[in-house]
C-alpha cells in the first residue's frame, strides 16, 4: 500500500529510459520517470517513444520533428518553457501541464498549457527543463525501482 498522499507536494523527476511495459493485449511503449525513490511508467505511442528516446540519446533528425519545431517557434517569439508537470491521473489517464513564459517590455507573462504527458516529456528532454510530478500521481502509479527490468537485464536501483 502506498504511503498516504501529502497533498500539494511536487517532486522533480528524471527520465531514466524509454521501453516497453506489459499491458493487457501486449507490450506498450513507456517512458520511465524516476521520482521520490520510485519509477513511474507513462505509456505513450510508438512514435512518441521513438522521438523521446532519440532526443535522450542526442541523435539528430534530418528535419525537425513537431516538438523541435515548437521549441524553435516559441524561442523565436521570445518565449521559454520553464517546466513541465505530470499533475493528475484519472481513470488510468495521465494529465500534464507545460509552464511557459515570455517577456514583453521587460515584464514576464506566464502561461500554462494543458498537454498530453508524452508531448510535455518530449519537450522537456529537448530543452532539459525540470519535470515535476505530484505526490498524487506517484502514490497511484509509482512502482518500486526493483520491480522494473531494463533491456540489459539489470533492475532499477
């Protein structure tokens, strides 16, 4: 049983890998976050998994992918992404936000955008911004690190 939720607390997470998780009907691509001493698997599409995995490995693309294009446009217009948040999990669906800002006449203007977690994580790995996960999400979806096995046969530590 997970520890009781500490409502409102947030923790910085790190993407530790992209792989496949077992789900009814077969293996499904997943992004694995390490946060608060646990792993949180977030299931994504195969395209998103490939995009995030290649960005993590620093492999360049011949042409910009959608997330690269969005970052380029945002930057060109004087904006920046401050952080992404995976802040809710309802009925098996994760929800995320992208916190951004732009400066106009020296004053910051802040924005919050609703996003699919896969898109938020794809942006975060490209610009190396903080990934924040709420206690509620970790309490519901977190797994002990030793319960995750990586492709090389090692278990999480």
